[in-house]
C-alpha cells in the first residue's frame, strides 16, 4: 500500500477510536449499543489492516 494511504488510514483509525472512547464514557442509559458495536468493529478492522501492513514492510 502507498505511504499516503497508510497515513490516511492511521488518521481515520485514530478518529474512530476517539469516537469509541467518547461513546464509552457516557452514562449507561445514553450509550447507543449499535453505534459502539459499529465503531468497535471498524476500529478493530482498521487496526488489523495497519498492523498487517506494518509487519509486511519489515525485512527479516
């Protein structure tokens, strides 16, 4: 993957995880479960893609 794509993906991933943390600190009655599940899924996938890409770029 190109370097600029990885930078954009890292920024998007950071924004997703910030949104997850903001949703998680709300009182229990105000938490939107569908929103938090969607954000957690998207954040996990983006972190996984970043991790795999970084490991592939390592030279052993």
